[in-house]
C-alpha cells in the first residue's frame, strides 16, 4: 500500500505544476508542460483510487496540492508568507497525515 501513497504524493507534485502553469504559462512549451502535468496527476489519481479509499485519496491529493501550491507561490513567486498562512498550511498537512493514518480501515485488498 505504501507505493500507492507515494504515487499520490507524486501526483500532488504534478498538481502543483499544472496549477502554477495555469497562472504563469506564457510559451507553448510551458503550456505543454502544464497539459502533461494535468494528464499525469489525474492518471495517477485515478489508478490509485482503484486500490485505496477514494475520499481519502482525493482529500490527500487536494490537500498536498494546495499546500504545495501555496508554498511554491511563496518561494518562487514572491507571495507574502504570513504566520497565519503558514500555520494554516501546517494544520492542513496535519489533517492530510491524519487521514492517511486512519485510512487503513476499509482499504481494498
């Protein structure tokens, strides 16, 4: 099961890529990378949902993608990084980790 959770983490990285791409892509190559990121992130998400609980997988995928997008905006695009924003990202990640930890119940064998 660990490989499926690692796959969701990988898909979340691609989610960050396409979300950032939707905002910042200006060249055909950047748009192509955005489209490839969309395809990879959702393909991995769909495949993992065949093996793990769909609700938990989607919540982890979106939570990690959201946190990654906010952090990427702060680091690469000079967005403000208030203490409250960082605390809320931490709370989001705690929730994602908590969902993963309790997801053993009801997993498909």
